[in-house]
C-alpha cells in the first residue's frame, strides 16, 4: 500500500491485479460445481414440459377428430418411451412414432390415459406421472373429470 499526497491510503496496481486474478481462480473452481446440477434440472423440466404438451395434444385430438372415438397416451416405462394412439393401442393406430424419454431421466406412474370427445379421460392408475433425474423431481397430474394436465415441481 502507498500513502497518497493527501495522506490517504490506496492500493497499487499490482495489488488490484492480484485480487482480480484470485477472484478469477476462485470462480473457475466454484462455478463448474453448480453447472451440471443446473443442466440436469433444466433437462428434467424440459422433458416434463414435453410430456405435458404431448398429453394435451392427445386431448385436443380427441376433442377435434370427428371420426375417432378416443385418443390414448400409452407409456412404456421399461423401454423409456410413450406413444399417442387413435381409438386403440395398436401399432397401426400410432400417431406419428413412439416418443423417447432420455435414458438419464426416470419416468413412472400412470401408464395409460384415454381421452374422449368431451375432453374427459379415464386412467389406468392414479393419474400422476413422476419425472426425475439427479434429485430433481416433477409431477404431472391428470384430472379425470376435465382431462386437465398440471405440472408441478416437487
């Protein structure tokens, strides 16, 4: 430290540079520790939002498709994928193709959601789908009477 002309104290340029370098080293060590956790949370949230969007899409199809009696969302947790089917769960009735769930993400719960013309649904299990990875959990809840789909973080 030096003493200025007015008798005040100040820092030299070298001391300021030393503090900046030290802060850079500390941040280079600390920030990467939080980043993978944040990325995992974003991946889980993104996948949960994608599943919600596809369930809502199936409901919309059931309401608007004049010729179909129902649309079904069927989850295959063993192979980590799911599909949307028109009228019955058969390969020929699959809308598009099976939708994969990334292997690092665990999904469990409701296996079948069947939507009808009025937008209501019947469920095989309890109407809750759990999505998780790396300690981050989301729940997708389907309401039977209305067919409404809700996403919540646990």
